[in-house]
C-alpha cells in the first residue's frame, strides 16, 4: 500500500535499485588499493596476536610457576604499567622507533603491540590454578622447565590462551591511533587508517565508504562467531584475583 502511495505522489523520483551491488567491492579492493590495507591489517593483527600470546604466556609461566628473587615485586611493577594511559607512552615509543629507523615499517607497526601486561595477568591467574602435582610428575619423568611449559602448562591452558587470542585479535584489528601515527604512506596504511582517509580522498562517496566498512567488520564477525564462547571465559579469567 505504501509503495502505491509513493508511486502516485512521486512518480518521477522513485528509481528502481538493485538489492545487492558487488561492483563497489571490486572498486575499493583494486582501484582504491583497499586490498593492500586489508593485507597490512591482517598481517599486523596475526603477528601481534601470536606475539602477544607467546610473550604473555612465557611471562605468566615465570610469574606463576618459577621461584626467583623479587618475583612478586616485579609482577606488581609489571601490572602497574596497566595504569599508565596509552596516550602517555605513544610519543616516547614513536621517538624510539624513529631512532631505530622503524617508522612506516612493519616492525614498527607490529612489535610495540606484542607485549601486554593484561595478557600476562590473565594467563598467570589461570596457570596458578594448574595442580603442582602435574608439574612435579613431569619433572620426575625428566622434563625440563621448557618442557613443562610446552607439554604440561600450555595444553591445559587452551581455554585461557584462546580467550586471550580472540580478545587480542579484536582489539588489534580495530586499532586506529598507533597505525595512524607510525605510518605515513598509503602502501603501509591499515584498514582503519585507509577508511579514515577514504572520506577526504573520495569526497564522501558513501557507497564506497560503506563497502569498506563491511570489509572492515567482516573478519571481526567471523572471529566472534567461532570464538564467542571464549570471550565470556576470558572476561571471567581476567576478573579472578590471585
């Protein structure tokens, strides 16, 4: 009924449209080089996620299972870094990377995000819940400290590791501030930076902007669908006090 009313009131203004339009995806991925930005985002996210899980698990294992002088004090100092706003450390980190020659490079884009105190804290809480008897049995069987980490602790910590990986992936994929600061050429832009410059470059072509937004959101939706059960587990683990 509404359609007939609109046709009668505005017969010349209603133009038939297509429900699906895939031409815009070809344009943004090829002509507008959003494909390179997608590759940069994917490379940064995968590398940072793997690196953050690896470094956090090593630090968490040391703080939870090893005995050394000043362990608890070092851990508290490490946790204290979580209270420092990211905006405070951006300029010193950028200056350091500039002296290293890593501005507008993949190492500068990836390496600063591979270390996280929050991930170390979450995994440490989980590692402390693993029975000591399993570790002692592995040592009696001739397993080294590295073997205990690799063959005992990590296999038993798959839920916590998966939760950290999922949460890290989601956070890094949508990261905007650091890629904006450390990159300065279009071939190094990530998706978030490319979409931000897309508005000025193409005079607010909304169809192409929305197409880029769909490309941006799609990997996060896929990750959430396959890893949603780990998000609740990760939040619960992060709230446990040890």
